[in-house]
C-alpha cells in the first residue's frame, strides 16, 4: 500500500520517517521550502530512542498526479483547506484518509470535500517540534497512533491499515472508540491551551499561584460542560487524569499552541478553542473563562504580520 503523508513537520515527519525506515512505501507532500530542506539535509529525527536521518520520497503539489492507497493528513488545522486542495489528485475511489488534526471541525470539512466514505478517525500522541534547521525533535518517549472507523465498527480496510502501521517503530491501536478519543483529546488540548494562554505560564506556574488550581479546575469544567453537551461525555478515568495533570505544581507542561504563540508563529486558536466555544454557545452552555481565552488568542493573532 502506498502512503502519502501531507506535511513533514513534527507529527507527519516523525511517524512518516519511522514508517519509511520500516520499509513502507512512504511519500511526503510538502511545500517548496520544506522540499528544499529535505533535498539538502534529508529528514532528521532527534529522539530519546535514537537519532535517525533518511532521504525521503517527497512531492510538491504541482507534481502530484495519481491516487494513493492511504493519506495521512498531518498539518496544522489552520492549513487544512489548502492541504485538501493540494492533495485532491491523490484521493481516489479506494483511498483511505486518516487526519491527525485536533478538534472536530476537520471531520466536517473533509467529509464535505471528499465524502464520508474516504474518512476514518485518527488520534496521535507525541511531543515533538521542528527546530530552525528543519530537524524533528521528539520530547519524551510517547509516540502513539490510534485509528478506527468513526462509527466504531470493525472493517477490512482498517484491519489492513493496522497491519500496515504496526511494528514500525511506534505504538499503534486499532480502536472501536476513536470518536470518543477525539473528544477526550479536545478536552485536554482546549483546557491546557486556554490555561497557558490566559496566564502566559506553565501548568506548574499557574498551580502555585494563589487561586491558580481553582482557576484551572473551573476552566476544565467549562470545557467538559461543552463537550458533554455537544459531543460525548468524557471518559471518567481520562478526565480524572487530565484534572490531575493540569493542576500539578511541579509541571512544566505547555500546549503546542502556547509554544507556537511564544515563538510568534500562527496558532490553532479557532480550531481548538473558537470552534468549541461556538458549539457551546449554540447549545446554550456558558463558558466565560474559555471566552476570555479565545479573545486573548484572537488579539495575539491580529498582531501577526500579514
């Protein structure tokens, strides 16, 4: 099966490089700037499990002219629309599209563009970033992909996908509850990103401030109330763990959105916070702290050049 990975950033680059090293047929669809980096330096991953460098197969959109069997969509949510336009020639009648984006908006957008039949759910867990030299830096040992049909039913195509992705240097799960996993991840990311954004601090810095833990708990409660009203009630065990993780006094944790903000880069504010807030407003759920976080993030976005 031929795999096309849209984007060779922290997520797509990491999992794609592992798949390529494991002998899978992997091609990256990238922008010209990233193509130049890959052509000159290869795809480098610096990881606690060992540093690697490969010379990947890559294409730019102007050279993409045939369908692929599997498309792994690994771009930032604000780049979704342009990525879908670029990858359109790769989507054939039997193509399977697995997005690794945050939130839920991408499900609706991809379905509208290509139909629900191509789509399965995907959730990744990895802490990684791309440095100034184009290298992927993995922080910590977590590197997990979960995927499955959005209706939770077993299928032949996801069984084939599971065989393709397994034993390739990262952890995999073929899930019958992938939609629940998407909602649960959204709870964590919206809460974490909003706590960081409103305070401009790490989880630990917030937790040791007077009233900090109470503030974090109230914000988490707002996110949970919206998700429970418009999506799926969060998994109790996962929610308990999230509450603990997001109020730890010794934690240096920040969201990738906050790290992008600190770097002066574009952020996924609309997809992670704004879309959730909109759904909550339509369901009549009041969320003043989440609203304040979104205003804060929008002010930052308005200051970005061009």
